C-alpha cells in the first residue's frame, strides 16, 4: 500500500456516507481516527481499482488477434505443419 499522506498535506472535505459504512469504519478503526481509517480504506480501494484496470488492459493486450491477422496466423500454422510433415 502507498505511504499515507502526511496530515499536514491533507485536505479537509465533507462527504456523506451510508450509515452502514459509518458503522463499519467505527467498528474497524482500532486506535486510528475515523478519518485515518477512511483514508486507509480509500487507498486500498484505489489500489484495487488500479489493479483491475491493469488486468483488463493486459487481457485486452494478450487476447487472441481478430480478423485478418488471425487468418494469417492460421495460414502460417498450416504451412508450418505441412513443412514439418515433409521432413
């Protein structure tokens, strides 16, 4: 997880949260303040979302090519098999 932002660099904002979220923050904050706990949770969510985006990008990059290039790949494979069968 990234290093926490120093308190001196934080910006004070007001957000509305669901009562269930507030109860979870209070229940899981331990010795940290509610604000610190929310920041921890948001950092984890940001990292998870970033990882999901990278996974999606990687899947798109490594997915099977479509269209003409796929046909060319199949033709190359067939030619290679024919060549190897002659040996």
